[in-house]
C-alpha cells in the first residue's frame, strides 16, 4: 500500500473543535473528560471535550510529558516537575530537577510520582547521565538515583514500581522501586528507542528493529512480535493489537521496500501482520495511533513529515482501507487517540480535536455532495447534447 490512496480532506472542516496557542504544541493528554496541551513556552492548557477552556497554567519552559493521578496533573517542564489540581488548575507544588526533565509517571491515586531528567553534552553529542526522582503526593522528594543511560519510556504499576527501557551503554531495563534501581538485560542488547504502555502490557521498540513485550516486569514470549527491518520510531498498543512505525535506510540490500523511508505496520493481538504502508523517500513516520470509530470501523492514524509537509493517513484497522488523508504545512508534534476522539497538536500552535461520529457524518456528506455535483454535471452535458 502507498500513501496516495486515501481521499484528501481539510482538517479545519473535519474538526470537532480547533484552538490556537501562542507557542508550538509539545505534548497532549486526552481522556474521557478533557484535552490538555503543553507548549514550547511552558504553557499548559485544559479544555473540556466541548471546547470550553477550563484553565491555563504558565510554567518555566517546554512541557515534555504529562501524568494524571488522583485529582492532580503532574508535568515535567524545562528543569522542573509541577503538580496541578486537575479541576481548578491551581499549582500545588513544583520541584527543580537537575538537567532537562524528560519523563513522568504516577500511580492511579497520585500518591507516588516518578520523574526522570538527563544531562546532555553538546561536545560529545550524547547524554552523560540520567536521574530518577521519586516524590509523594505532597511533593516531598523520597529518593534520587543516577545512572549513565537515558530511559526512553516509563510504565508504572499501581504499587509504585516502574519499568524503564534504556539506551547505551548498558541498554536493558531498569526496575525502579522505593528502595532503589535494579537493572536487568532484555533478549536484545540493542538500545531502546521508544515504548508504549497498552491496556495489558508494554511494548518496547529497539534500534535493531526488535520489539520486546513486558508484562508486569516480565519479558513476554520472544516470538510474540515480528522483528522489523529498521529502527522502531513509534508504537501504539491497545487490546485489538498494535501499530508500529519503522525507519528504513534507503538502498538496504534485501529490504524489499523500494527504498521507502518509512514503514507503518498494523498487527492483530496475536502478532499477525494485517497491513502496511510505505512512505515516499524523505517522509519519516513520526506517529502511529489508534483513533476513533469511523464508518463503523476502528481507525489507525499514521503521521509523517518531510521537513515541509505533515501528512496524516487514516486507515481502517481490520484491512487498511483508506479513509482520510490530511496535509498540513506544520509538523505534528503530538497525536493522541481513543475510541471516540483523537487530538493533534502542531508546531504552529494549532490544536485539533476530532470526534468519530462527526467525522463519519462529515465524510458521508462530502461523498453525497460530490456525487450530487457529478450528477448535475452529467445532466448539464445531456441537456447540451439534446439542444
């Protein structure tokens, strides 16, 4: 499948609502009650799902990650971690970390929070050190541990134990507990590049194309997932299966993908390949996300970027049937989805929320309008021929 199949649609016309921030969108959170956006200037913005602004908080710098627990939103921004009351938007506490803040996770009740930060060396062009910070709900620092690697994703259990896949030099997995860190090797020695926590387990992507499944800290059957032909760029995992985006070097001998720069694949829950999409040379796939039901079918959203145009290709989960193609002049920095809604945040500060039922109605009305226009033109031609 190539990306020319889906009909081109205008995102502004399809959106449930659209909002515009003064700075580029850096991260998004979407749940059953609200949409939250963080921006590059440290702004955190919260709306309900009808588009009503609930609150806005200004923090120190770029917002990189969110976690929700209890009645609080925890965000890492610049060098800080902050806690914000979800209902009022009141800043409850903040703590300055060492280096640049990266990841944050918490228990469902918000009683335990884990954040990571890292120090980057410009001369070496690499990360020198990462620090793990453990807090209680009141913002009291409970523990601080440092390692030489940078973690790329975080899964936190209800009991406060967290699992974080690592980059070089050790790679593998860190188990972060209340009494310290424990390192364990994974089936591959390749560094982690990304990870995604689904409803039942976590899937980790690696630089060598390996996918590792982690269930409650235990490595799943190594044969569950097919190795990919390049570094894993993005993963989205839910109960029906998972989506994976791969970066392929052009001209790889035996790759068989025609020099494609990006590859998105959809798998069912048993690891069977359902379909795949290749992008043109230079169009790197940056996000793969499960989205709302459209025309009675669950959807997969694949977003790529070629330094000029952001392309979002929407397919049915079951067979990869093309539904929508969206093009924007700005880069999509964040995409989050669920069974009813999907949100996109762009580098120009625009935020879009889309809703499945409205999408279905607007797409069907466009099809009817196109069909009516075609019939009108045919009737006009017949009248001219008769005259």
